[in-house]
C-alpha cells in the first residue's frame, strides 16, 4: 500500500484508510499505529535520499505494511465494494 495515496484515516471504531481514488481499506492497526508506520516509512525514504539509512539501501523491503482486515468485515462498509484488491 502506498502511504502517499492515503487521503484520510478514520477510526470509527475500525481503522479505515480512504485513498485519493475513493477506495477504502479496513486495517487491523489503530489509527495511531498507521500514522506511526507512515511516518517511519517516510523517514526511511528521506534517510535513503541522504544516505543515512544503510539498512534499507541494501534491502528491497520497504518495511511493515498495514494488514487488511478479513473480507467478512468489509461487508459493513458504506460502499459495499470489495476493498482487498481482489485477493
């Protein structure tokens, strides 16, 4: 999931990521955890740009990603569309 495409994050009570294209993803993490993951990801990108993040430069792994909720939980979303990317 590209954190640069996240438009909004809601926690009512499930944490929902609303993307710039209108897609909605329900994730297991709390809103605070998602914000921390996005901040850590962006810090690693900046670190790579300045050459200060050697661990990430030698790896193709971009770090932890929010985990999508089970598909059964998605039936209660407003739009009722499959939000797991067809997986």
